[in-house]
């Protein structure tokens, strides 16, 4: 029997109060400034464009509160690494993320660039952050909107997971976890969606499969005990509870793109 989004999956949404998690007043505990801004080079083992494994475009579905969200993500194999890149656009900004993973599927480096309109430019409010996850504590290099640069360390266990703007990035974690229905996995995660990134333990759980209107039968996973996301049989993200959907399954054209923030070049450092 087919179930609508507002029907059988509602029980999962009851614990989801918003797309983003509540703000945290810390960044993995107290943050320690570094005397110099570190240079966090792209891992040599992951360099180059590599071979494209998959690419998807997600967009706001008809039931999503925000109607103009577009997310593109791709997974590449470069040398011994897998690299996942995400670009998310919405009316008030863009977010670009590149995460390089080692042969075991563990993250090595995170590059994140965000933009927001300001009085000078539609992409004037820029923030660039690069995280080195091979060190403990994790090192962060940042260049803020006014050009200020700083380096910090983040207290916490070395992250095995990265959670960032967009849903596509969860594909890497879900595929590595390879959970059966009812199974869960709790691991240390670096969540960089908020102004203050945070390292903490996060649980990924596989819920019973569901029939979702417009997507058919999907696998259902939750993080933080909420935020349900949908994948296909290969554990590739195809949507979420909040209305994001695989664009190829929706009618109509994509929204006009946001102003171009510049080349997607994750080798740059603040």
C-alpha cells in the first residue's frame, strides 16, 4: 500500500523540529587559537579529478516549505580516495563543500565555502573554512567575510563522519555503514552546518523501508534520532522528509541559479 509523506512517515517527523539542529555554544568543547593559520593541503593521495561514480541533483518538491532549494552532489574516485562534492543554493546564499575520504571511507579533509548577499554584492558575504581531520585535535583554518584569517583546534575525538550543508554528503556515511533495517551506528561526527562547527557523537539508524509519493520505495535513515533522509537501493540520497526530492522525478525547470561565487576549487586554503 502506498503511503503519502504526511502519513506513515509522520512519526519520524514528530521529533524533527527543524532542518537544522539546535545551536551549540561550543565547538567540540573549548576552542584553542593557533599562533599561525595552518596551511591544510589537499591530500596527495586524493589529488586530481578522478573518475565520476555518480552525480545527482536534488530540489525542493511541491510540499517543501522553501520552494527554491537546489542541491547538486557528485562522488568521484581519485586514486585510493573517494571525494564527495556538494553545492547547495537557496535564495539567500550558496554552500560548497568538498570532503576527501581515505580507502576505508573515513574523512581526511573538509573544504567549505559559503556566500550570502550583502550591501556590496550578491555574493559579498564569503566565508571559507578548511578542516584537517588527520590530526587530533582537528585543526581549522578560516577566512571570514571581512578577510580576517585565523587558525584553531577543535576538541573532540577524530571524526569518522562529516555532516555539512546539503543531504548528498550523507551518502558516504550511509554507504560505509551498510546497515540493515533496525540497525544503528554511533560515531564521532564533525557537523559544519552551523556558524560554530561541533564534534560530537551522532547516531545513524536505518528505519523500515517506505513507499513515498514521487519516489517509490525508498530506504529511510535518521541522524540525531530525527532528520529522516531517503535513499535508493544503492544508498544514494534521493530526498528527505522535509520535501527535498530527486530533481529528475519532478516536473518543471530548476530555479534560476544564484550568482556564481567563483570556481569550485577545494585546493584553496584560507
